[in-house]
C-alpha cells in the first residue's frame, strides 16, 4: 500500500475533470445571477387584446401607479390584418389582485427610456378577481394617439372646415357682441350648474350600481352594433326618418308632452311593482320549465286516450245519460241549498272546538295539594279526564241479568264535618279533619247564555282557589283543628277466650300454609268444628293450637 493510505489503483479525480466541473458550476451560477431566472417560480400570467401594439416589445415594463409590477413576455398579432395584437404579461405578487373591470393602456415612456410600457389599473375591489391566465377584452384597453394618426385625421377638407369654423366664430360670434352675450349668459350659470348637478345626481339612479348596470348594458349594445355594422347603418337611417316624422308633427308632439308627464307619474310605480314581481316570475318560469318540457310527450301520450274518449260523448253514450239526469238537477240544487244551515252549524262547531274546547283540553290543571304524586300537578285536561273512564270500566265489569253493577265504597271515621247547604246543616263522617276546600263554593251559579255562540265564550278556567275547611268535631262535640290527626284510642287487653280464638286461627293458617289438611273453623259452628277435628285425628290444646298427638287433652267451649 502507498504512503498516506491511498490506493495506487484509484488515484482520485483528475485535474481536467475538476476544472470542467468548476467551469460548469460558474456558468450555471452566472446564468441564474444575471438572468434572475427562477425555475421554481410560477408568476401570475395575464392576457390582453389591444387595437394596436404600438411597437410594444417583450420585456417592456408593466406599471401600476408608476411602480413596476411585471413585464411583457409575448406580443402576437391577431389574424385578419386589423392591426390588433394579443399581449401576454407576467405580473408580480405586489401587483395583485387584478379585477374584471381592470383597464390597460399602452403609454410612451420618457425620452431617455424609449419604447412603451403598459399602464395597469387593477379595477375596483367590488368586482371579481381575474384568475391566473385570464383575459382582458379589447373594450378595456387603449393605445396612445400617434402623430401620424393626428395628421391622417386632419385631411384637407377637415382643415378647411376647421378654418371656416374659426373664421365664423371670430367674425360673427365674437365680433358682433358674442363676447358680451357670453358674459351676460354667465349670470344664469349658477342656476344652470345647480340644475346640471341635480341632473347628474339623477343619472346615478335610485339603487346602488344603477349607473354601472346602465353602462354595462350600453357596452353590450355597442359591442353588438360594432359586430354588425349593417344593422348600425340601418338604425341610423331609421332614426333619421323617425326624427323627420317628429319634426313634421311638432304641434302634436308638444301636446303629447304633458300627457307623457302624467303617464310617467303613473307608470313609475307600476314599473316598480313589475320589477318587484320579476324575481318571483323568474323563479316560477324556472320551476315550470321541466313541466313545459315534459308537456310534449304528455300530449302525445294523451292523444290515444282522447281518440277513445270522443265516442263516449256521443248522443248514444254520455250525452244521452246527461239528458236523462237533467231532471235530477233541480232536486240536487234544492238539496244543496238546504245544507246551508247544516254547514253553518258545522262551522260553528268547528270554531267552538278550535277556539274553546281544544285550548281548554291543552290547558294544564294545577294540583298543588298533592305534589307528592309525580306528574299529577300541571297535567292538561285531555290527560286527566280519560283516567275516570278507566276507573269506571273497572267498576262496571260485574253484570247481572238486568244491568252492570257499580261498586260504591262509603267512607267513615271518628271526625264529623258540619256543612250547610240551602240553609240546612249536614253531617259527614271522615277519617280525619279536612285540611281545606278546593274549589271554593261560589256565591252564585255561572250565567247560562244559550244564545251566545260557543266560539265567542270564555274558555273554562280550572285554576281554582283554596279556602278554609268546614268545622269538624268529635262524637262528643269537641272541635278538631284542620289537618291535625286524631289522637289514638286506648288499646284494650284481649280476654282468655279471645286469645285462644286468635291462636286457633293462627294455627289453622299455619297448617294450611304447610299443606296439612285441616277443617276451616270459620265455616261451621264450634261444636261441629270439634267433631270435624276428631274425625281428622286432630284436637285443640288449652292454648288453641291444633295438634294430632293423642296425649294432648282436648278442650271444649
């Protein structure tokens, strides 16, 4: 191995290759440094059509308010020999956004700069922005007037007419009191300027963007006229004929102007109403378009049915049937007339149901006395009323041969409630003194108005107030406080016979629960019950227990 660890078989890169690589890198960096070319950049591209390129060259600057925001990359003449050209530009980020109403003009640069540049006006912020690669139409571009064009416009006949105009204006206009008349006319200039400003304000319209809409419409009109010059010529000729006809009928035209003024006063509100209905009409037309398109196939499909239906209206078919049924038409008319009263009653019933019954059924019923029952307080009448039908159905399930039977449970208790009705005092027994009364007994009955329509009457109100209860007393006449429970009665001690009887019943139920056969002591007399126990091999002990052991001594009562 060679000294320094290098392999003599691989000496490394040669000086020629190293120099070639270095020269290539210098050329690449020099190219990007002087040309400022960035392969990773994607500049915004804009196209515009001009009537004349005016020697506009690639790399000409594009300026916005005097600041360079881009450059021209390509200028291509349009076909047809009109002299128009399509200019392609690259716009930097600082020149964006560019709106649809943007305007571009080719202007000449100063003497030291030479050539031309593109003056860019980006448009109003309210308009939509033009996307990358968009197009600015020729109507929004302009070119400078060249000196040759000025000389071409001033031909011999034009210069002669201009000389005649200046001569007549100097001799006849200014030389014969024209200047004094002009000065005198300035006295009325303030009023004229004021009315002119009012007229200019009126040209803006009554709604935002009226003037811009008008100018946009005129732009479309003029564009269409420029495309068809023959139509424009015929329009001018027809306008000339119309003007001559108005000139011959000047008296009638003067009489028409006041009537036209009145027509405009009436027509403006009508046109405004018509303008307001156009969106709805446009929406209706849009919705009706599919039906209109499908009406053709529908008509074609209905033609065979119409062909088959035509024989049905012959005299032998439906026309004869109609002739036979015409005698029933007077009776049907009388029947229709007689149903007016029924329909009025149905209308009154419907109005009563909608205005009185349904609101009453949906009205919550407060029940503050029993808040412990969940859901009972504040439920509407339509939920509370059907519960009584459930109870009534349960009480009337037993029937005999004549009619259903109803179970009635009478309540009683140690508390006696004294209440009066029609000047008489009544006594009612209750388990406890009442806490209160809801609803309070009214002083008089509600007014019965059978002649008043139900729909105009007041809906029933179940928000009843609470009142104090009637007096409650005991059997001895002692008054009881409202809502207070009665004192418990003293419990008596059972006798020996009662204790034996209770034990006897307890023993019977215990044996029956265990499934042991035992006579029932409640169905027969006691003596017969003892005989039944003896037959079953059972007997009673002194304590009343039922046992089967023969050692137990029987007892008798």
